[in-house]
C-alpha cells in the first residue's frame, strides 16, 4: 500500500473529527499543502559509475548512534487513532532503528513510551519534545521526567508562542480531548493537585536565556525545533543547542511561512556543520529524503504518515511507513550513484524547469 493509499484508508476508518485534527493546519492550510508541494520543485542530478552494491544509510544523531535517516516527528494524541497509541508507535520506530520523538501532548506517559520501545530494541533512541513553561519548576520537572524515563535527548519546540488557529478543529468544535484521553506527560506537575493536569504551555514570554537555563539543567543533548530563520539557527548553536530542526510545525502554527525544505539551505549555511541540521514537514517519499539530505539535512522527520499507518494497522502500519521510506531512500541513493548519505551534495539538486 502506498503512503497515499494509506492516507485514504485512514481517512475512511477514522472519526472525521479526529481525522481533521491530524490532517488539518492553521488558517487556509496553505503551508500544509506547500510543505508537500515544495519537494516537487526540486530535482536530483545523479552521479554515475560511482555506486556500490551495498549502501550505508545510517546516521549519528545526538543521543542516537547509527540511526535510520528517517525519524518519527512529534505528533499528539496517538490513542485517538489506535487503542495502543504511542506504545505501538514506539515499538515500530525501535524495530526500524528510527528515533522516536515523543511529546508533551502524547496520550501515553513518556515512561511507558520508552518501556514499549525497549520491547522492540535493547537500546532504542527516544527523544522527548517539550515546550518551555513560563514557570521554571514545571520545565525542570518535565526534563527530569524525560531523564528518568530513559530518553536520550530533548527537543525544545520554539515556534509556538501561542496556539495556532486550526480551522477544522474550530469548525468541528474540537477544543479538548474526549473523556478517557489526556496529555499524560502534563499530569502531576508542580503547582497542580495530585493527579491533575497542567495545560500544555504556550507562552510568548520565553526567551533564549530560558532555553540556555534548560540546557544547563540536564546532561542530555538538547535540540531546537521550529527554526526557519538562519539568524535563529545561529543563536541556537551559540546557546548550546545540540541540533537544529528546520520545521514549520507541519503547517499548524503560522499559515504565512515558507515550506520547511525551502528554508533548509540557508539554515545549513548558517549552522556551518557545527551541529546536525534536521528537517520535518512534507516528506512523503524516499526521493524527498534524498533531496533533504543533499541540501544539508542529517535526517528527516515524518509525522502524519506514521499516524496514518498507525490508524490503519497499528504497530505494523507505523513500521511499514518507516520501512517504505527507508527502502525508497536507499533505492534513490543507489540511482544517484551514492554509497552513503554524504554522497548526496547540494550541487546534485536543481530546480525543476530551471537551467542547469
């Protein structure tokens, strides 16, 4: 089943409100569409007589050595689409050697997510995505929770000073989770009653010093997610980030920003190899992975496709998405004359319709 067919099957199976939550974005959803469409503006110029029968596509990332070049980007509320939720996603990612970025808004607590990943691999790489809370003690508690669970890195999302306005959710009246579901990582945090939930933080008051304070309070590597401007990439590195993730939140925050892949070359130049640059947004085929790596990404994240796989066939469906993308990427690498990821270089990417 292709990823497009998987999407269509998930749409038929899911409650329309839950489908809209996953598929939708901010405003008129121009960025949601452009994230995918942007990859069609790029073409690859293969090299010839330079390949190998066997190719090495593994990549070393912060807290994840020899990982797959495709990771699972943070997406919320997996139990809305499948009863096993994030546990199934964790097992799928670990079985494929892929980093799983589980998040603040997961419907399964991070401790249980890591435990599930360990059912499929002895040493899985699970990163914890979080937002900086205006109250420092809450941020510190989330960091400790991720450390105690066995996460190997933190990912701080920085593109969300306020919630994006999701047109479909507003139309459907989907403003809270149904009974029996919760953002479990936000339970039992400082300042809340025992067993109570704290709201997922969105604050326009957090600054780079707050990020630096979080970094100083943990031994884990900390990546910054949601960077589109090259100056912010430089600031992230200067403040100690272990990696930069180029992302527009899957088109779920601001509907006036560029496609993520269009921002990648400038971010790569700004970082200048000091830390890994990763990308998420719009990756739907192995050739998209190849384009992103040629433009300087160390790895790419996929969100919605994994959720569609989870909805259709649970753990096996999510694993199939990762396996398909990795196989397609390996095939594309072979067609481009490559033996390893580094063989894909920026001079091998051209604009479709442009002059060579």
